[in-house]
C-alpha cells in the first residue's frame, strides 16, 4: 500500500526515474514473496504429512492392543476409515492452517493497522462487518460439522462393504448376489451423494452471504472515502492507497473464513481420531516370571462375555501336563473356543483360576505367555506375502531347513516344492491363491516353526482331505511329548490317540477320559462317535 501510494505520487510528479525504481522494487518484492510462498508450502506439506503419519502409526499401534471384544463390536470399515480418511482430513487442515492461517492473519493485522493510519474513520466503518462474518461462520460451520459427521459414517460403510465384498466374493458369486450387492452399494453411494450435496449447498449459502456483506461494506467505504476526499479530509493519493488496502484485505478475509470453516468441520474427524487415541493401553506385567508350561490347570473356571449375563463356561476343571495331547469335544456353543481364548489371555476368567506351573495366569506377562503358544485356527488366517514370510511369522529367525522340515511334517512341502518359486511364492491376500487345504497345512507348518511349548489346534484338520488328514495326524502324533497339545476337533478320528478327551456340554465338563473309555461311559461322546461312523471294534 505505501508502494502504491509512492507510485501514484511519482506519476503525479511525472518523475520517471523514481517511478522506474518503484516498479523494480515491486518486482523484487513479488519475486521474494512468490519464492517464500513456495518454500513455505513445501515445508508445511512435509510437516503436516509427518504429523499425519505419526497419528496413523499411533492409531495402528493402539489397534493391536485393543481389548478382544472391541474387534467384534466395532466395524472394521469404520476403524479403517478413521485411520486413513480422518487422518488425511486432519492433515489437510493442519497444512491449511500453517500455510494460510498465519500468513493471512499477519497480512490482515498489518493491513488493518495501516488502514487505521490512513483513515481511522473508514476503518471503523469497515470493522462493522466483522461481527457479521463471525456470526455467519459459526452458524454455517455448526451445520457443516453435522453433515460432515454423517459423510464420514457413510465413508466407513462404503469401506466396510468393499472389504467384505472382496473377502467374500466367492460366496457372493455362488449365491448369485452380485446385483443385490451392487444395488446396496449404490444406495449407500446415493446417501453419500445426498449428504455431499447438502454440504455444498451450505458452503454456497455461506459464501453468498459473505460476498453480499463484503459488497455492501465495500460500497459504504467507497462512498464515505469519496465524501471525505471531496471535503478535503483525505488526500487523493491516500484515498487510492486506502482502496488498494481494502482490495488487499479481501483475500485474507475470504481465506481466513474458509480456514475457520474447514477447521470447524474437521472437528468431527478429530473426535473420531481422539476416540481411538484415548483407548487405554493395557499395561503388561514385567516379563521376569519364569515358567516352562510343564502343567496347566483350570480350577472351577467360569466366564461370560462383556455386556452379557449368560455364562459361556461354568466351573470347568481339568489339567494338562507336559507332553499331553488333550482333546476338546462338544456340540457347537459348548465353550471350546472360549477356553482357547482364556488360555491365550484374550479374556480373563470371571470366576475360578487358570494356573501355569502353579502360577496364576494373571501374574504372567501376556507377551511372554503367547511366545510359548502356537495356534492353528479353524479358518486358515494367512497374510499377503510369501510362503516363507507366513511360516516365519512366529519365529523370524527360523532357518530354511526348519521351515522345510515344518512344511514336511504338515504335509505341505509336497505342493510347495512344485510351485515355481517354492518358498518365495506369493500367496495373495489371505492366501487366496492356494486351496483351502493348502492354506490350512501352511497354518499348521507356521505353528510347528514356532517350536511352541503349547500347541493349540482348533479344528485344524477340518479343511484337509482324508489322506492329508491322516498324514498330519501322524505328524502330530510323532510330535507328541515334545510339547503340550490342546486339540479341538469334531472329527473324532483326530483324537483317538489323545492322552485324554474333555467332553464339554453347555459350558460345563460333561466327562473326561480316553477315546475307548468314553465310548463305554459317556453317552454323549458315544453319540458323536456313532454319527461319524468310527466305532471301535470293542464297542461294535
């Protein structure tokens, strides 16, 4: 503004040399401003990205330590949306604030100060518009926040649906549900579009009100400035400088209003991020407790899931000694998988006690305990990467020979060695490039590579054909005595050689014994055997 005032003065005096100097100065100032702005933008983008990555890492870390029940209560798509979409919105606002807010605030303050210097009367009139802008911003920002919150929920629904569709595509295809699934996705998209258009309308209304207010205010300043100039209270060169200042003031005001609205709007994302960051991290106890899993005892163990009143387990008592192979059988819902969750410390008993080598399980570090356990779930859970990566998951230092030996025991090496890249073969998301039986055998090999003290098999042979199942059973039998095994199976042929079999019914221990003993003494077990047509010669 002073530069414009000087240029106008030199034009009036027809001083070409000074006029040229002012133009050169103006060019230098513009070049410095442009270079500084580009440098500032790079620094702010880099800083905001680093902040976003740190927040994402913190959220991703917390996600690994949430209580087990929260994984089933919260939609995975919603968690994904918070980690990816909400943090990206936060990054945008952080960058916008540092890149636009601070420079424009300084420009606004400096310009207002100089306008006061030129004409305090005109500046006082101009400041009348500030309350109008503040009221307008607050009103529309609150409406935008509500709409934004709903948009984020719809984004989470879309993310969840895409994830489920990709994972369950064979089911969608076999049930010819493609059209209904696409239609449901389209409905969610339309809900998103409706919310997005509502957001756009609110923004347009806010900008219209701001534009009309600025126009009216600008007309008032022009008229009053002209009046003061006509009366001789304000020289013409100062009037031109003042009008230039008002024009320069328009951009900071518009940008600051947008920054404020965007910041207010993103508070919904901040709340969603804060919900995860405020999750209490479980404090694991020191890892100096020594144990070797020589014995595991369950004494009157009872359990009910959070937010439920019905007990899943009631007064369960049995023990495992080193080298035992204990079978768990029972109808669906008897509590077999829940027992596994308790032994792995996914949950803690609501009654009774679990001890390992006489030490209460609560007194043992969760990490230390789980390093002694290998788990093969009913559904083979593999990760994107190579066969070698998946086998080494629980034992990163395992040698190639260890991995090949484990694959051989799990009856998996016979198909791995025929693959073009053998151990380095990439198996795709969740191992979908392999058959169900191949995936399950890899899960068993992964457990063997870990060299655990306690091996838990939860329907581990359910996906195998009869020949593969027999070979895996032979391998497991050969490993008996090396470590303790707990085997859940509906295929009772897997348990014929078990040390003992625990029969569960409605969350309680119905009977305990060997295969042959239970056929004679336990009608429930005998019924299981009859249904699978594997009666022993003695009972026939």
